[in-house]
């Protein structure tokens, strides 16, 4: 494909958002700047300086780099970004032949690559990430050009390179880690829509393909092992000195993968929404502080906030001042800066705080400065990869003028790598490196080097050499070194050599350094079968002072099923029950553990139920959900019996939490109510509770099972009929009574239900009545609800729309009503419109599109009409009310609202006219992470929502009003992206010009 945008994109010309550039960008003095001139545009933190290391013409379009053991530098050049999918990518090899530490000889090591994204030294060559493949290149004859090219692993989606596989890193545990978030869907550029396949090793047909879903990956290519991690990351990832894994996405610059996939996989009945902790104390969409006053503002640029976070690196080079050891650096190329965070322990995870308020570690006034990657060099300097382009945002998420611009590739002949060093003491370049020729003993000594590059490189080489002769010096280093990280690398190197003895692990379990004990537990886990005595040693750490050691211990003990282990797990959990990650670790051990924990709660163990707290409530809900998912009638009966028999003061909270979880789990697997067989009497009794949470959990369970028609049912039916029609009764109890009437033969109550759709009735009662009416088939219900449409309040109307659309026989009714304006299009939400616009019946689908599709230019006319809001004086207090009424069901601002779409705090620095266009014309481009997905479930039914967090066993759909639906992967029959924005395009029907001015004032003014 050529670099010109295909002519077919002209049809998107209606998507005409003006490209805003500050006037200074067009000055003839630049940018672009020469490398020497660009150095003058930087402002760097006091105590540091930035130096030019290499630039064009030696390199251009660099996105990643790697120093090998002899100081040679491999640089990945991605020339094709953003749209050229031809084989223009290359890997350059830079060598220092005169011994001054600076590369002076450059060769093309490998070429004909399609958008390569990362490189890592491995064996005698390098691994290169270039979707769909992981490639291995090797120079056999020493001429600086690869003679061997081999596909090691294949199946990754060919997608926007910001989102596909990248950044291979050699881990402390001798696995190679690959950053991967999963494909973004190309709406305007379908060439980037490849969904990928299960990963396979092409040269091993006897190994099964591995489905990694949308998660990061680790592999050991020499033994043909690959497996998904528990979370995802976008462009880049990082480890701290103790092997803990940190990730990011474009707007969230600091996440910690707390619990590993192997623990979540052992209990498929435990469905958690995410395995990662957002650790930034300054927000997931944190504010950044650029110094460039000429920033490009694209259509989806979160101006003044993280919008392109990438290239995360923890500084472990040992050459910066001590307070910089372990700090996190993250690039933000859109804003031309590098951000720094300081990490501190917080229970099982961390908190990342700004190093300095209001200023970044490094920033530039050069709008073409595009820092995309970072690495620590053998000299301890921080090397910064600058892509140096005018345009960095992918055209998928820019305006049409940018998509059609000739400027997309400006800077493709440029590129720089900078060197960041302290300015207090000289930091010489690394010269004459020859680690490939070092003896095993020399490499072992490098394992205690303060610079992680030396430690990681030495470990990789020792494991690759696989010399038994290196074992004695490794043991000696572990036993004698004063360096904790040296002892750490010695252990993992021995593990990589398959020479780690249980006695060394047991010794490490008693190490004075907490990070060593944490890693010793992980190593012991790998040897429990061949060295069962390690299980006894592990139990001695139950009261370890370090929360992270205790968390790792709880995770590992889940593989040991013994009375002593279970007792220790209980004590570890109860001692840290307020930590949600400790809850997840405990429950991950086995599905059976949930039953045991419920027995503890039912026995009124003080640690679980004597004191009410959000954490205890959350834990018991998880316990109930696992029991419900297990679908064992005796266990379910036990929960119901305990909830029904406990009526003392102070017990309602845990009874309700257990029942809510039970209902959630039972409803995950619809099995014709067999799991609830014989439980009807208890459920009817619980449904009679005065506690709303208990009553509603019982109702949810009644909905999942066959409730029969015995005496208990008849008594409950009589009470419900009386309660439903009693206007003097409690509205919530009445609403639940109405919902009960809908469970069996709702048509028998048609007359009563119609009477309850009345303005004099509470909204909760009307909503329940509308939902109940939806269970009655036929057009009579549709005609009735449509006739009441204009008198219905918003929540009731939304439920009425769902009710009408519950029966396909009523689809034509609502389409006629839409056409005749009895029902207004803006009163239907996204999922309701989707059922019409994407209906499998072509008659319904075509009719819906004829009615709901806007005419060409119509939306632009709306935007133009609302331009008046930009010059109308707005009131932030009124704007807040507009936000709460219209926007809060999908967006959050100042802690108010739901996180379906982006947090609107991320747009407060956008120009008002850009924000206005985004509000009124949302489908001109759909932001990555906010596409709407449709999931067809194996157990029946269809769900829609924005795809949220994913784990090895589940996905989460975020829906309106802050609802989250966690779906087991085993229950997914089909899943696909809807070709619609989840944000309504008809807000102009709900907000007038004055209200729009108020809303803009509130959003952009930072609140009221």
C-alpha cells in the first residue's frame, strides 16, 4: 500500500474536524530542527543533562533499541507508520570500531519488515516483534547483516502498531516477556483490523496453538513454551529489581500486574474483573506539564493529560543519585515529554507519585520531539529513543484533513537517540565491551553489578551457555555476596540452568531482604513436587513482616492442599482481609475453598462476620459467587439456610452479600434451575425479608430457577398482588412485588401492570411494571407502552424500550412509531438502537437504517448550529446538572458518574470547539478502548457494552449507569465489535444551545 490514503476514504470527508495548530508551528525557523539545535529545546530536571548519542543519517524512524553483550546496538526503524503496510521496516546494527564508545559503523542488519516494534538480543542473534510474527535474525558470517531469518512464533494480530505485540524483554525468571494489548479495530482503515489467531510455533506442528486473548505474553522459544499473562499492556512494560511486572496503556501510565495468570487459572469459578492495580495517585489519566506552546491537537488528543504513554522503564542503572534507583520513567510523545514517578510500597501493590509537582523530568519546546522508548545502557545512562515526526497520532483517530494530509510522513528521514546522564560527575560511554568472551566466572561476578544491564546480560549468557562449570561460582555468589540483587540473580540463573538445589531455596527463604524472600517463595513453588520439604519451610513465613512476601506466600500455598497449608492460608487471609488482592489470592487456591470460607462465616467467626466493612462484604460476595457458579445444590442450600436462619441485628450485611454473590454465580450458568431444586421454600422466605438487598438477591435466585406452584408460591403470589397495588406501601417492596409477578404467567396480571404505568406511581414501581410487561409476548404490550411514551420519565422509558424490543414481533411497531415521531430516536440508548440497526432480519435492519441514519451533512449542520454555544455565557452549576442528567450514565467527572466512556477530566484542556464537535459527532472516530462489543453467550442471551478489564478466565463489559457485567470466557459463544459509537449522536435532541454552553463551562472550567 502506498503512503497516500486510499481514495475510498473520501467518503469520510463529512468527518471534518479542523486541525488546530498554534501559529508558531509554521515558523520557518522550525521545527524540524537539526539534532544540535534540538538539544537547545530541552528542559531537564536539575542535576541531569541530555546528550546526543546518534541521529540521522545513521538512523531514522527509531522505535526501539538493544545493546548486546559486546556493546553493539540494534535499532528498530519503523518507516511505514502510520499507513504504509509495505515491507519498509528495518533493523540497523550500530558498531563502535574505533573504541571511543560512540557507534561509527552502521549496517542494515535486517530489512523488508512490516512495521517492526521491538528487538531483544537472544542466542547468537536477535528476536524482532513484527506482527503477526516473532522473528529470529542471526548474522552467521560476521558482515553485520543477518543471514538467518526464522519465524519463531506466529499469530499476533496485524493491527495498529501502538496496540500489537512489541517490546520483548528478558525476565528475571528466564522467560521472554512480550507487551501486547490485543488488536484495535480499524474503522476507517480496515487494513489494521486483523483479529489474529491462536499463537503457534511454525516449526513444531506437534505443539498446540495457544489462545492468549488480549493479554501480554511470555515465552521460552528454545523449549516451545508460550502462555498468556493475567493482564495486558500497550506499548512497553517494565520490571522492578525484584521481577514485579508493570504495564501501561496510552492514557494510564502506571499499572501493576498484582496476581499472576497461573493462580487465576487454577480456579475458573473465580471471576475477577482485572488482575492489575492502577497505582498512580495522580490519576489514571494523569495531568502532564508540557512546555511546548505549539502542541498539535488532534481529534482524540487528551490535551494536558496522558494520551500516548509508552516505553515505560524503571531506572536500575546504578549511575544516577540513589533517590532515582527504581523510579519509573514513561514517555508522552504527544506532549513532547518524559514523566517520572516515585514508587512506594502499598500492601500487595504500590503507589506511584509524581517526583515533582507541576514539572516533568524532561520536556521540549520542539513539537517534533517524539520520545517513544527508553532503555538503560551498559554505562548506566538512560537512553531515549526519539521517533522525531511531525504527526504521531494514528490517522484512525485524527480528523479527515489530517488523514488526507501530505504531512503524515514528515520526519521519516530523521530520528535521534539521546543519552541522559547526571551532570555532577562524568559518566563515560561504555567502551570495548566483550562479554561474549568473558569466562563463566567473570559473568557470575557481573550478576552483582549495580547496573541491571550487566546483571540481565550476564544471566542470559550463562543460561544460554548452560555450562555446569558455572554452578560452583553461582552458589558461592549466593552464599557470600553482600548484594541482594546479586544473590537474587544467582538463584534465578541456577534455576535457568536447572541446577537450583532446595537447600539454597530454603536459605533464601530466610534472607534479610524481603524481595529475596518473595522470590524464594516463587522458586520454591517450582520445586514443590521434587522437594516437598520446601512446603514446611514456606509455612514458617506466615507472619513475615512484608505484605508482599505474605501475598506471594498465600498465592503459592494455594498449590499445597494440606491441613497445615489451609490453616496458614486462613491466617494470612484473615490478617489482611482488607486487602482485596489477598482475598483474590486466597480464593484462587481452589473452588473448594469458597465453601470452606462460607462455613467460617456461617459459624460466626469473628474475623469474617463480627464487624461489617466493605472489604468483608466484597469477600463474602466473591465466596457466594463461586458457590453459585459451582452449581451444587447442597452447597447452595447451605448458603440459603444460613441466610434465612440468621435474623439477629448486625447480620443483614453478610447475609445479603452472600446471597448477592450466590445469585450472580447461579445466573452465570443457566441450567434450568436444577441447582436450586428443593430450595423454593427458603427462597420464598428470604423474598419476604424487610431487607432490600436480601429480598432482591432472593428474587434474582427465583428468576434463575423453577419456582413451582406450591403453597409457598401461592402465599407469596397473594402477598405480592396486594403489595403491588398498595400505593401506601414502601415503593421498593412494591417494585420487588411487581417483579415477582413477572416470574410466572405475567400475562395474568396485564391489567394491574398497565395501571402501574402511571405518573402518580413511584419511578421504581413503574420501571418494574415496564420490565414485567416486557415478559408478555405480543403486540398489545408494544402498543400500550408506545402510547404512554411521552409521559414516561427517562429511566421508565428506557425500561419500556427494552420491554418493547424483548419480542421481535414488536420491532416493526417501534419502527413505525419512530417514523411517525411517537417515539423519538434520542430516547433509545445504544444497545436498543443496535438491536434495530444490526438486526439479522433484513426487513427490520433496512427499515431501521432508513429511519435512524442521518442524511449526509446533517450532523455537520447540527455542529454548526451549536457553534453559538461557544460564545454564549455558560453557568457551571447548571452545566453540572446537565452532566448529571445526560452524561453521567457513561462518563465520570470529579468522581461523579460511570466509567463506560472516557473520564471527562481528561478533556479539560481541549479547546471548546474541539470538545463541542466530539460531543455532537461522536462516531466520526471511535477511540481505542471505547468500542462497543456484542457478546453472544453460550448459555443463551446477548450482552453489549464497552470492553473493560480481562483476566485468564473472564471479560468485563462496562454498561450504562456504571453497571459491569463479568462474563466467563467459557460462556462466550461469539464476540464482536459493533460498528457504532456507544456514545449517542443525538445529544442535540436532549440539550439545547444554552445547556450546551453550561455543560462546556462545567467540563472545561474544572467544576462549579
